[in-house]
């Protein structure tokens, strides 16, 4: 799938909105930005928020956020985001995005990969 400049802007807005929701501990708003598959997996906003806060502290409470160039990984539109974790560790979050039937974008998963400190 090819993404347009309009898609890139929308994807960034979705991720920024979810990061803001995590900062405010707004489970409902954060969960609303997840894809149907993620919602099905976690069932409730509270379960989703608990998983993120425990397993993804760099996403839950990043010290800094830097959006990189969108790419495609295994046919998935992917937004790499450099994060500085609460403990100061640099990480790259790979956000897998899913376009919905109504042309909106939802987050369909995120994995964290380590980043060498000198490359930031």
C-alpha cells in the first residue's frame, strides 16, 4: 500500500494523540486510537493502559519524541519514532498502522527496538 502526504500527517496525528492520552492517563482516548484487532486483544481501555504502562514505559512516559520517515515493513505502513525512555535509554518505537474503511488510521501494534546512544 502506498501512503500519501495526507496519510503521513494523519498517522503522525494519531500517534501524537495517543502519546498525549498516555501522558494524561486517559485510557479511553488512548484505546480509541487502537485498531479493531488491538481492541479485541485487550478488551477494555483499562487492560490496554495497564499493558502499556507496564510493558512500554518509553511509550507511556517518554522524555522526548522524534518522528522519523515513514516506511513499509512486511507490507505494513510503519512509523518509526525515536523515544527517550524515562530511564534515559534511547529506543525506536515501530508503530504499525492500519487504514480503516472510513479512511482513518489506527495503531495496529508497536514494537520497541534498541538504538545505539551515539546514533541519536
